[in-house]
C-alpha cells in the first residue's frame, strides 16, 4: 500500500508543471489548468533542437546587424567547405551580376565613379613623383583593392537574393558592428599589401635604373633591347605576380564572406584561399578576365569602371554563393 502511495505522489509531481529549466520531463503529460507556461517551455525546447535532434546554434538577429528587416547572418562554424568552380559558374555569376547591375544601375555607376576618381588621383601621384616606370605595378595593386570598393555592390546583390528592398542608407546601415570593422580591417590589410608591393617595385626599379631614371617612354627602348631592361622586366613581373597572387587569393571571396557571415577575418581569408586552390585554373582564369576587362576599362580615362566594377562586384557575390557551401 505504501509503495502505491509513493508512486502516485511521484506521478503527481511530474504532471505539476515545468522543471526548473523551463521544460517538462520527456513522456509526461501536462496537468489540467497549468496555463501557458508549460507550452512556452515546450516551444523553447523545440526551437533549441536542430533538424537532427541536436542543439542548434543561435543566429544573430536583424537588430544585431544594425538594421531592421535585413536578413540574419549565416552562422559561422569554422572554415566552410567549398565547391570546385567551373567555367559554367563564371558564366552564371556574370549573368546574375549583369542582372543586378541593371536592377540598380545608379548604385553601380556611383561606386564605379568613386573608384575612377581614386584611379585619377593615383595616376596623378605617380606622375608628380616621376614614377612612370611603376605605372604597371601601381595599376595592378589598384585593381587588387577593387573587392573592397565593391562592398556596397555585394550588399545590393545579397538583398536582392532574399527579396529585400534596398536603398543607399540600407546598403550602408546593414554593414554594422563587427561586419563593418572586419571589412574595414581587411580593406586596410589590402591597402598595406599594396604599399609593400609598391615599395618592392621601387626597390627593383632603383636597382636597375636608380632614382633619377628618365620618363617611361624615353626608357622604353632600353627595356626591350638591353640586358638591364630585360632583367628589370623579368624580376618586376616575377615579384609582381607573387604579390598579385597573394592579394587575389586573400580577397577573391573574403569580402562577400564577411558581409554574409558572422566570421572573423582569418576565417574569411582562409576560405578565400581554399576556394582558389580548389580550382586554380578556373579561378586564375577569373582573375585574368577581371584584369583584362579592368585594363580595357581604364583606357578611356578610367570611365569604363562605371560599368566594369559594378558588373564584377555583383558577379563576385554570386560566385561566392555558388562556391562557398552553407
């Protein structure tokens, strides 16, 4: 009899309400009249379960991204897997990028114009400092910082991909907090890398021509007809290719990665390197396409950047989404 009373008391306790952590023991039924407290506990417990039954990590809210209705960040869980790129991915990314540009042409043209002005200033500095012979490495570094300049374009493409409206204030307000700091720091890293690259170019230039070399057009015959000129071209291209390769691997997908995910700079850079090394032929072809088109765009007083930069900026976002797995 005493044993039966003990079992009945235990059953009464298990149906009395939620436990201290807000959830009820598995397999028990709610007692009548316990109200909504148990239901809330059940919902909290259910929402904490992932699709496989394990705990699901919390995701940052839109408010945490310094804006409303901006879509949550993707949770960062380490370096993600990447898919090997194909030439079909490049074509699809370019097509989607062109569509984004046509959907918001004023944004793209505005970003391209700012980038063109930066190019004019860089060219003026090179000419005033009699660095004509460094025009090529300076232009190469100039192209390498384009991924940072295109940040606003990634945001426009991101918002379009999840059917969110966008405006100039939206495009900047969303990049708040940690994301903004990370993007700025990564941009600074690229600028510093460009500075080191230019110093290395000056050093090679000085070895073969000193600091009082003639203007580039006057020294052009010497470059292609003398041993000194050929050695200068050889080492200049070898060193420049090394700097350009590191800059490209570092920035190919890292900026859209930081914009899309709650991640640190190291994870973004490693992921970008991983994507390039997973399909080096395709990704280096992508770099060559960008370099050639940007060089052509620079010919008409950098005005071609008004179209070329937004096209490749939007396309880079779509290439990132195709290659970096969620």
